[in-house]
């Protein structure tokens, strides 16, 4: 089990459930957990255990191909638009009735099914009663209303957010030094894939310092706000390069396999590109959340020091709340520059206060 689920970090209970389920699989499983909790890696490993001729050894060609998502009896279905469409649901139904090409089962992994929306009714019958050789593994970040009925037909397995301690321990086990492991884990938003990329990014410490120093540079002027926001957004842009490099390598590997198979085009090329765009968007959002959390940390430090002197703390509390609201607003895909500019204009400078000078609203000037 260790080798098979080696890439699923901090999910011992879920892994134990999947390991037990592989002995006598039912028709459908629903894996529910936040982004980065390891749902897709867990689904690959579970699929490998079903497709492996040795019951999930983690070493054979079946396991290796399943873990790489290249096994012919493993089909990973990803949406092409903001929501899963009805025509995509019909294609899933068509694929579900196919016979396995090599073994006893075919496994259909359905990604992002919290976004099933209006396509759910078209899939209900198929997921409820697939052929005995088809196993569905459905991945969702949460149980959306449109998913409730489908969920009732599945065995549900919950994955929890991965702790920073678990991520750091895994990075150390992979040879990352202590400080880098801690910083990458803290900045990862609970995502193992992001933690690994950050651990190889030499700029993480500088970016953390840039976000933490940003409140000290605010002086209530638009010029300061524009300068700070431009630097922070440029910093976020720079973090995309490791992910872009990984995506380029993935496309090159797919192209190489297509050439070896005598195919002119990469199978599923448009779907891979759509997934890459979603990955880049999610990565950038995670980076901005990481930065905003670091910025809030500066105000928390000021809140603690102000509280110790008995001075008013309302301004620091309001600043932290405003930053948290901005982080939550990222889910709505806002104009990031406008969001950060509006936030920064309302934040007080986090500079040392004179005795008796309370924190105030954004735009106020504080003296050192």
C-alpha cells in the first residue's frame, strides 16, 4: 500500500478506506475534499489497485501506467468549460458501456464534479447501474446541490485539508532542507503539488518578505498603492514559471507518445490545454492568497504589540478582516489589480506607532 499511495500525503484514513475497497469494489466512489487534498492522486492509486494483475503492487507496468494516467483502461474525464456540460455527460455514458481492453475493469475518473450542474440527471442512471466491469471514481471539492442525488449512489470517502506539518515532513523526506520545507509547506495552501514546486523555487523567501513588508510602505497615497500592487502582481506572475515548465514537459511527453503510436496529433490536446489554463489560474490564486495571508500576518503582529500596551486595536482588526475579505473575493475571478488597489487604499500603514496614537482607517498617516 505504501508504494501505491506514496503520492497521497496526510490522508491515512482515506487511503485505508480505498485500500479496503479495492478488495471488493462497488460500482462508484465519491472522493470529496478541498483543492490540493490529493483526490486525483488517490483516484489514480485506487485505479492502479483495480487494474493491477497483482492486486496493487505499485511496481508493475499496470500500476506504473495507471499512476501516470496512461493505462488504456483508465479514463480521466475533465470538463472543457466552466461547468460539466450535458454533451460531456452523454460521452461519459457512452464510455461507461465499453468493455475493458486489458483486464477485469475499466475505471472512469470524473474530475471537478462539484461543477456537474445541469448535466447531473443525464448521468444518474449510468452511475447508479454501470456495467459490472466499469468503476466510477468521482472527484468533488464539496457536495454541491446538483451532486446530492449522484452522491447517494456512491460510496463516499472524505479527504481532509493536508496540514503544513505533513507537507513539510514529506518534503524533508524527499531531501528538501528544513527551512525551505517549512516555507514551502506554509505557502502551499495545503497542496502537495504546489509545495513541491515551491520547494524548488529559490524566490519564495523573497516573495514572503515582499508581501509582509507591503503594509509598511503604504502612506495613504495612490502612488504608493500603485507601486506596491504592481510589485506584488509581478511577483505572483514570476511564480508561474515552474508550473509552465512542468506543463511544457507534459505536452512534450504526450507528443512523443503520440509520435511513437503513429498519431499526428496529441490525443485530448485541447482538454490538456484547458486543464493547464485552470492549473495556472488556480496556482496564481493560491499565490495571491499566500501573499495576503503574509500581509495579514504583519497586521497580526502589530495587533499583538498594540494590545500589550493597552492602546486601541480596532484599526488592526479591521485591516485583517479586509485582507481576509479580499482573499475570499478571489474565488469570483475579479480584476486582481483593482482588488488589490482597493484593499491597499483602505489599509493603515503598519509602521511603529507613537505612544497614544491609535491605529485608524486607511489613508491616515502615522508617524514613526
